C-alpha cells in the first residue's frame, strides 16, 4: 500500500482550521483587556472569587480603560452580626487619593456586584453609569442583564439598638464561700441591647451542716442567699457568644449551731464583687443556653465561730477569691 502526497484540498482545510483557532484565541484575548487594577479580595469561602469581580469590572467598562494610574482596591467581607447579613469594607486608592466605604447586604453576591461597579467607576470616572453605556453586540446566548445605575445612597440614620428580654434559670456551684463545696439554684432577668447584657440575679444555696469536733456531734448549719446586678459584653461567633461579665452582689448567711449547750442562730451579710466570663449558645430564636465561670471576692466577710467571739471555736472564713460555676437556660422574649 502506497501513501500519496497530500492534496491541495487537504492542505487548504488544515490551514483554514489553524487560522480559525488563532482568530478565536485573539478575539478571546481582546474581549478581556488587562485592567489597571490590583485587587485584594478577602472574603468568606461562600462568596464569589476575585476573578469573578475582575471579569465583571471588564464587562462594565466594555472596552480598554483610559490610560491612568493603577487602582488599588482592598475588599473585605464579613458577617455583619447574627442576623446573617454581610458587610463589605472597600478601600480604593488611585494615585494619592484614597476613599473607603462600607456596604451591607443580604448576600455576598450582591456585595461582589457592588464592588465591581465601584471599582469600574474608579478606573474610568467618565462613565456616567453602567446602565447608560450602550452594550456591545453580543450573541443572544451570552447577553447580560443591564446593570442598574449607581445612585449615591443618602447617609443612613444609625440603626436603633435592638432590645430583647431574657428570663434565666439554672444551677450554680461555689467553692470557698462556705465550709464545703456548695450547690444552689439561680434565677435572672436581663435585657439584651445588641451585644450588651444587663440584669439582676439571685442565687439560693442549699443548706450545709458540717461538724467540727471529733465526735461529729457539734457543728453548724449554713444557709446562704445572694442577690445583685450584673453586666457583660458579648461577641458573637456564629451561634455562640463569648464575653466578660461582672456582678455586684449582697451575700447573706444564716448560721445556727447544734450539738452545743446553748445553740444560737444569727444572720450576717457582706458585699461581694464577682468577675468572670460568660458563654451563650443560641438554640432557637427564643431559647438559649448559658454558662459562667467566675471568681467571687467577698468584702469584709466575717469569720464564723461556734460560741462567743473570745472563746469560741473558729469554724470558717470565706475564701478570697471563691470559685464559682453556673449554667442554665434562658427564654428570650423579642
């Protein structure tokens, strides 16, 4: 079998295919002109990438940009708060002029589109509006919807703080205030003003009856209750919020001796400063869980004695600081 020379028709077909490929490649390069843009795009993973924004800028400009200095744009998108909205911080520098703006929207895609429009106008300020520039002819399959005109938004009034009320109920553990590790029940009423927490709380501690002699017959019972106000500042991390918190409480203790000749009962009280941290978990729009870890500092707390102050047996002095843990649930009222 002999292989003949290539015919003129074959050579012509091959030349036509190669020329067509080169023309398509050149047309693709011409459709995406290089931009005088340095873009830093710091966004969550679910947002459009930087290449999407650059492509949209090129589409808005619809042609080679005018010769001018490079536009440096730095964009950062973060979740605004626990409502699920996003916030864009966009800084644009052209030569020696730099401007910044902040935009919020319900989706990352909307903020990416807004970034492309603002960057395009920074590259070519002579364009009055993307919507007023006649679109270049494109095939029907790739035609894009017109971009709405960029209208300066009037300054928005500050958003009024959001108020929510919360009713809390939980348990607490204390080590150091009473002779033994104590447990109790706590209740609170609070108002949530955005990230701020303000409220009142009360803790009722279960009775303790430690003994203080070798026979185990003589001792004292301790009943304690604490009430006061608290405040804190929480930082939301998705459904979880963390932050510092502080209390100012009044602590009251009733001591009654037993197993001695003349048992007596007496009440005493002192102020207590409490410093610690609080964690919150949002379960639903109306239900949340909380936990606290604190250090309690008793101010001028007395020493408890069995008998009179001169000859009695010293029972206990509250520790400074005492360690506390608390946890429970809150019903959040809109």
